[in-house]
């Protein structure tokens, strides 16, 4: 070992490693690599599995093969400047093969006498000897023992950094430094983890999880596939466990530090609430109500998300919770994303409570100044029990007398890091957040890791199936004829387009994008000239939107041409037909939300999907899935798999750092075990004071402490 490498440490900057230098070091920075340790944690993104090393006698011309041997002869012949031939002989027990490189004089430095190499390529017979021209060569001499390196790591690359550079670097550093890493999972703990994983068939070996040294060696330079698998499992599990520990600590913190008014229920209260409902709750709804009752009786805030497909009946569950708050002499507030929706909720609540003493208020943009002042004062004085409004209006405007519950409707983006701040009298209210965008389970366990999740799986009775069609060639006439027939029968229809006006389609799009303004003009002149066609989009003033929605709801308009503003929660049971234009521009979740608008009435719903541009809908994977799947949960999973977790777990949305080696859609089972183990550990030892686990805790705090404000646990 020379002087340089004997001082090699984990913290050594890569710049000073042999063969790196300042300019490569700068490039490596793009891969997040600054120190030797970073190289160890630059995980291969994939592996190459060359054909098994072949006995030289078994080589046949034209059939690619790999073999391991020693360089026993090497010669560089330079003719004109820049023209060279490098030739070397590689020998093993079974014989000798020649390898040749043209104009790659650097090979002379790389492949010196005595080097152990693996060469892969296609042999050709030259005279009596096999030859490979420009084979792939891996120098193996940096390993303590030459393993059978049948599996080669493939690293993520960046400009100016070649696969060979990283292999060389990792080969050296793994060999010299893997043993110096701090083990955050002591042996006894690795045994415990192995036991948990074994139960689920996720760890087959009869020994504990491999230690960090073995894991890193085998991850970078695996000796065999099973070894690689074990290394991978250990590292993925560690990453997931660290994340889940952070989330469990945070959950714990929220339940021990925050105070909320206990809002217990009783058989009597339950009966009084239920008696006001116009229908019997479904089994799913009853289940969720039971969960809410349990949560709300506690003296720390409920933090629950209710997810349920469009039309699954979430509102009534929220109404139950609100009435429970009122029964305990507390106020409840319900926030909706749009005024239209807020009004709808207000109407529902007012109807159900019309003959009671419960006072309901609506805070909306169209109140006059004095009406608003009156309402705000009444809320502060405790004269109003239930307040409905949009989030924007409720935040900052209202002082509550005794706020016990806060319901947030149609909240799709509710990350861990985000917590709504509405307090009154030094206590936090209970929170119920509702979303119609089903969250894949793995995301629910991460993004929403500190939130309890309730699900409405089955819709209330009377829900109709929506027929979904992808418009194929020549469908236009047929479809509009169908729409006219339905309109003549008294139904109503939506037409949805991605843009408001044409001119905002950017020229580089290179295609026409359907806009509601153009569509409404066209339909009024052609296909739907005998019908009342209205226009709705987000840029219209509030009152106008309100008036249009009302007109559609009252049946004065037959057709509503709209952007996705109708996506959220609007309920017009008589509207059963929907045409979606430019559908390739919508996400699956969004399409599904849109479809949910036409599944409410007694008449079956119909959705037809058209695309802009050249690609017909049936060639679009996403749209095909949309046609075939009605279940929002299935769609969410499909979407997750198609797009990868990136979108959902994007940094801004989740507030969590990206995963380095775990893949949340692939590693769902490991995630479940990690979550359960983390919860158990934090239940038993909330601050992870076990000295054995000090390093693990350190990792949790380093990675998540700031983001999840776990500071005081540190
Ligand atoms: P979403 O989950 O999309 O918010 P809603 O709460 O608006 O759904 O419910 C959709 C429709 O189903 C409403 O018209 C509501 O009155 C009705 N509904 C909800 N629960 C039941 C039930 N248990 N039985 C019958 N109808 C129900
Ligand atoms: Mg709703």
C-alpha cells in the first residue's frame, strides 16, 4: 500500500483520491459525491449480468462471452500520431486469448502486466488464437481476492464521468473503507429485524441482516445474486426504518404535546345525530364514524384523513363529527376549496338541522361588509355553532369562541410538514381532512405518515356505473348525436376542455389545444345549436361563476362547457353525460374526479374521451387504464406505478427528502414491516434512549430532525 492510500479516510475529499483530481471532483459533485464516504453511498442504479465466465476451450466464434484472466503480455504500437494498436494476452487455466484496441493508447496504462481482468466481448478466430476487438474490460486487481465478479455495478453518471471511472473508484474505496463505516444497526437489532422480515418471507437466510460492511461490499460488487439481494434488503430496510422512526416520533410528539378538547359521545348523542340523517349510514361510514368517535374523545387532536372515491359519501361522516362537536358545546368549522362547494355544504347542513337549535353560518365572498362583520362577531361570541366557508375566508378572519373541530374538504395536498394552524383558547381543534384522490398505500404510510387514515371503500347504494368510452375514429358525429338524444330525454351534459382560451396555447406545443372559449362557440353554432350552452372557467368573477353553476343546477342550462373547475365536488344528479376534450392533458386522478361528476343520478352516466393532436386515445396508456378501471384506488395505484413515486413524493409536496435506495412502489412490504417496527420501538422507548440504538437515532435526527421539527427529541 502506498503512502497515499494508507491515509485514505471516509472523510477524504474525492479530489485527492488517485486518478480523480480537481476537474473530475467537480463533476462528481453533481452526483452528490464529495468524500470517499459519498462514493460508498452512491448506489448502483442497476447491474450488468455478463454471460458466465467461459472456459477458453468453450469459446466459439461470434458468441459473446466473458472471462477472467491475467495480462501476461501487452504491447502498444504507435504508427502515425493518434494511430495506435494496443494488444494484450489474457491467460487463465484454460488458455490464452488476445485482446485488441485501436487508437486507445490509454489502455497501455490501464492494462499492465499482471493485471487481473475480466473481459467481455465477441471472440473471433485469428489463426489458431481467439481474439476480441474492443472488449469491455474490468480491472479486478484492486480486490483483495478476485471474486467471481459476474455482476457489474452500473452507476448513475454525469457529464465527464464514465462508468469505468466510478467502477474503479468504488472498487478501491469499497475494498479499503467499507470496514470503517459506523454500524447503526447493532447485531442484536439486525437479528430482531431479520425475525420480523422472515415472518413475511422477506428475509430467507437463517442469519441476521448483514452488517453494513458486507452490505456495501455486496451492493457494489456482488459475488452472487442472493448476496446482492441480501445487501439490498438490508439497506432498503434501513432507509425505510429510519424514515418510519422519524414519522413515529413525530406522531408521538403531536399526541403528547398538543392539547385538544375531548369530545366524547354517548349512545344518546349518537342516536340524536343519526336521527337527523336522511338515510342509513353504510357499513363503511359506520366504521369511520366509530373511528372518529374514538379519536375525538381523546385530549389530543385527532389528525385523521378520510379518503373515499368521488361520491362515496364523505360529507355525512363529516357532518356527524361536526354534530358531535356541537353536542359537546364546541364549535366546528368546515372548509371547502371553492365557494360553490361551501354553499353546497351549507345547504346540506342547514337542511338537516332546520328544526334544531344548532346555528349554521356561511362565510362567503358575496357577503356584504356588514353581514360579514355580524357573522364574525357571532362566531367570536359563540352564537354560531357550525361555520362553513372557503379556506381563504376562514383563515385569518375568524376568532372562535370554542373551536373543537376543523373539517377540510377535498384536500389533495396535505403533506406531513404542513399542519393547519387554527387554535382557540390555547388548545388545538381536532382535524378531519377529506380527500377524493385515493392515496396509494405506500404513499399514505410516508407522505401521510403522521396522519391516521380512514377509508370509504364502498359507495352508498344507488350509485350508477359510468360508461367510459375512448373516442375512436369517426366517433365525433356519433357521440354528439348520442348527447343530443340524452338532452332530449331531459338530461344535462358537461363538456370539459383543458384551456380557457386558444391563444394561451404556447406555440411550441405545436398542436391545437381545445379551449372552452373556442368549444363553446363551435358547439353553439353546430352540434348543440338547439340547446342552452353555458360557459364556466376559473378566470370568471365569482358571482358570474356562482350564477352559471346555479343556472346549470336549476336546469336552465342544458350543457356546461367548463375547465376543470367542475372537478371538485359539484353535485348535479341530472347531469349524466360528459365529454372530455384534450384528455391527454389530464392526469388519471383528475380524469377520475371529472368522471365522478356524472355518477350521481338515477340514470347511468356516460363519459367520452377525445384527444387533441395526432395520438388517438386508445394509444395512450393512461387513457386506456382510465377506460378499463372504475375504482379510484386501483387508478391511484396504476398512476403511481406509471409515473413512479416522484410526482407524489416530490419534495415540495411531502417535505420529505427523496429516497436513496428504497422504491416506495416496489418496497411496499418492507415499508409495512418498517412502519410496524418503528411504531413498536417508539411506543416502548419514545425518545430512543437505548444506547445500543444511539447511532440509529442519530441518523434519524440528521436526516429528518429539521424537516419534521423533531429538534427537542435530539
Ligand atoms: P363525496 O364523498 O364525493 O363527498 P358525498 O358526501 O357528496 O360524496 O355523497 C354523495 C351522495 O351520496 C350525496 O348525494 C349523499 O347524499 C349520498 N349519500 C351519502 N351517504 C349515503 C348513504 N349512506 N345512503 C344513501 N345515500 C348516501
Ligand atoms: Mg365531497
